[in-house]
């Protein structure tokens, strides 16, 4: 028994020394790492590992379990990106983005070779970060075609081709969608839509259409033909704000004032509106699309939606400015729900089987965004009203035992977006 144990330990140690675990090595033939390329086939594109948690639609956690990683945190007010070693429980580097701030969200381009940092301030600057070096390798402006883009914030990635789309969330006078190539990592075309301040633009799973919410008046949903690059129609929605795609691709959902609205992605038709208290928060669905959870910002709660019946089944009280549920990838029965008011310092643990709030975990002020590592043992929580972020131990099977490791991760003021990425050494070991 001792010799067998020693052999297992030795083999594991060798795998770790190579920067990649045995489980990841076994999965290398299934999902590939590397930048998308122009002219690649749909099959080649879909073989890339997808690591951006785009409303729980396609997240290839199994391909990276056991792979050493870091959390990257966007520090909107500095501007820097913190590189967090969650095993050590500390920030090991800050990536300098230059003189212009506004870096709000990080987006892992399919293939996990590069990351984009998108813009929240009234400018249009994007940054490209090389995950092999943790350095900025490009800065570019999104505006083109004579259209000035303001605050291109939330990116939607295509599922069959190297394409992405982003809006202009702060613009009160125009609605723009900009299509970007994930192969050249440059903008391709900006088109105008009929609602202002495009926010959550997402592709249908066949990439035939883009649905986007608009946060400025007139609020609503715009539906765009991807091939023609033209708006099909716009549907006004009072208080329309956050958008989400169900993982099965069947519905595009809108968190709005006092309601959650559902669109059939095939026909583009609105099929139902469910009355909810508060409303307007972000929506997260279970991977099997059986239930979705909508933040009810003004009600300090989360709505539980039965996706078979499209009905509200329960409202769970959480905390101030209730915004979004983030699921533990190793066990999606449990997740952390952000209560992101500037005076809030709690995230709420939610049981998605019983649909109850289990406990509150204290963080810094303004918990905004959460990222887990693939094994679900660590979670980083950004706290936008602090200069530091929070690291939580989520390794226990019983979430009552989840506890804070530190609330002093070196970040920056307005730290907002956070993503898990492989370490440079682990990425280098698996690049194809």
C-alpha cells in the first residue's frame, strides 16, 4: 500500500511540475487552448475551451479541473488588473493598463490565450492581455464607421465562429452594437439599433441573431440579424435592464421593473412576462435550464423561476441591492449571491435545490462580481467600494462551513470584474 501511495504521489507531483494535472492532460484532446484564427471551421472553433461565464451558457469547467490558475481582478479606478494566487491567498502582481482608467470587466476570449478588459467610463478603450505573460499587448478603440461608442461594457461571444459583440451602455442618445473579431482582436463593424445604451448583447446558439437589452430610454430589447448586420425589430420594455440567455438557448430573458420578460430566440417573439417584486437585476440559470434566478434589486431578494412553466415559484430574501447568483462549478446546488449596495458587505449562500438562503458571508463593501476556481474550492469577490477584494474558502461540502480567508486581497478602488484563468505555466503546457 505504501509503494502504491508513493507512486500516486510521485506521478501527481510530476504532473504538477509540468504545470498541468492528470485530469487536464486527459481532457486536452477534447478542448483546445489557443487563440481563434481567421477562416477556422465551426468544428475547430467549437473545439476551443470556453472559460467565460456568459450567464452559465457553455463553461468548460471539466477541461480545466486540476489546472493551476489565478484570479484576475479589474480595478476600474486605477487602472490595473490584480493577479491573485488563491492558493497563497495574495495578489502576486498588478498589470499596468496605462493612463486611462475605466477597466470594469474581464472577458476570456475562447481558447483562453487572451483576455479583453472592457470599458465602463465614457470612452471606448479596450485592453488585450496576454495570459502567457500577464502583460497588455494591445489597446484599441471600439468606435468605427463614424459612430462614437461610449462605455462598451458587456461582451457576448459567438458559439460557431470567432466573433463577439458589445454595446454602449452609457449612451443616452444612441444605441450601437459593435461586432469584433476574436481572431484579429479588433472591431469589425458598428451598427445602430432603435434603443439607447445597449447593455447585454448575446448571440443565439446558432449565431443567427443577437438579442440585446438597452439600459437607456427608450428601454427595451433589440434583435439583430447577425449575417445582415441589421436590426430585425425592437420591443419596448418599461425599466428593461439586464439580459440573459438560458443555457439551452431557448429563451432570452430581461430583468425589468417589476417583471421578468421572456423571448423565444427562434421566433424573436415575446412569449411571457412574469410579475416580480423589485426587478432589474441579473439572471443566472442552472446548467440544465430547469430554473433561473433573477436579482430583485429594489426588493433585496432573488426570484426563482421554473423554466418549464415560466412561472415565479419563490422569492428568497437576500440583502441590499440584490443583483446576481454565481454558481459553484463543482456543485451547482450552491452559489454566492451578491448584494452589491454601496453600504452592503455581504454575499448570501443560496441552496438551489431547496431554494433557500443558507447564510451570509461578510466581505468588503459593495460585493459586485464573483469567480470560482474550477474545483469550486475558492471564490474571489470584488468589492467596488474598497481598495481590496475578498477571498473565500468554499471547499467544504457543507456551505455552512464556507468562510473568509481574507478581505485584504490587494486590488484597487472600484474593483469590479473578476475571472479565473490558467497560470502562464499551465497555459504554456497545454497550448496546441
